[in-house]
């Protein structure tokens, strides 16, 4: 059988259902803050990608902080991921934390990865097979992580980007949060925005559980982007910024960067 290669960062539930028995495909459930027990449902054969406890630096001062190369490689290998695996990642909201998992794999040098459009809700709506979670271990994978520093930035970097006329920072938070009309959900975090940033709420990119069409996404981005050389995406804590990165990738924008600490870090470190 000819090896499968993913040419799109998004795949449909129909595609996954047709290919799910392919031996090289590994389905990852990246639902955030999920409790895995026998009552939890998963797409058949899915493995739990624990963003908060396994694929974040739990000792960092801010949530969902980028893990080290060593940590990411170890935890990915523990999930049985090989260098030639094909990864499909989903979550239980449709498209939410799955985009963060997708961007993490790209950041650590893994290219053959896609997000499941519509996630578990779309899978269930099509009556495709699900099962309960069980305690499982997997044969150790051989995945070797290679960190791509160009895909993530930090506090120092985003300050430089905010002064660069060739760069546009786009904030994925809600309009009211971006305009400082409501408090931040994180207790004690001040309201505010990164200087010179603009706003595309991540919910504007969605049509129900699924991502809007490429044509619709292009209209949204083209209204802001103009001729910027690179785009930096921010949000509350680095999760939904990756949804913007996913949509921009589908629209063939280049030089895309996610601000890992996002507003939680920026609002804490500035007055």
C-alpha cells in the first residue's frame, strides 16, 4: 500500500473514518482538562494527548507553556509516535485545543499532522464509531523532536514584533476582552492589549464545530493583513492563538508565529 501523506492541515471526519485502520495513523484526543476514565468517550483507537500535564511545562509561571524538546519527545514517544506516523488530532469542542496540539507538533519538527475538522462533535453527528477509554500503554515510538524556534515567540520577541511595521500581531480573544470592556477570566490579570495588535476572535473563524471555508477565511484575514511579511498570533494563554495559525496556514499565509505566553504573560509582565 502506498504511504499516506497529509497535504492539508485539516481533514474531514469522513476521511478519517475511511482511513482510521491504516496502521501508520495515530489519532490523538487533545481535549483540554479532560478526565480520562471508563465513562469518557473517544474516537476508536484514539490516544490521549494531555496538553496540560504532559505537553506543557508544568513548572512555568504561566499556563500551557511550551515544554522542552526532551519533554515533548519523551511524551510523544510514550504515545507510540514514530517519525513516519500520520497524526490526526481532535478535541471535544470541535476545533479548540486540537489546534494547539497541531502547532506543537509543527514546532517540534513533525510535519505529517492534521486537525480533525469538527472534532468529536462532528464525528458523533455522523454516527462514526466511538468507545470508552481504558488504561493503555503503547510500544515506545522513535519520534525525534527538532525544535523550530521560528514558530514560537516570547515576551521579548513579541515586544520587538509590536514595533515592526512588517509584522502584524493578531489577538484571538473575544472583541470585548480585546477592547477591555470585560475582565479577563484569569483572576488578577489586568485588562489590555499588546501595542499595535488587531483582533480576530477565534470564534469568527468557525462555522458551528467546523472551520469556515478557505474563501471565507481569506476574506476575514485580508481585511487586516494587507502586505505584512509575517503574522504573530496571541490569545489568553496560547491555545486559541493556534486556531488563527491553523486558519492562516490553510489560507497559505507564510511566516506564522504564535506568542506562547500570550496575554496572560504580557498582561502580567507589563503595567
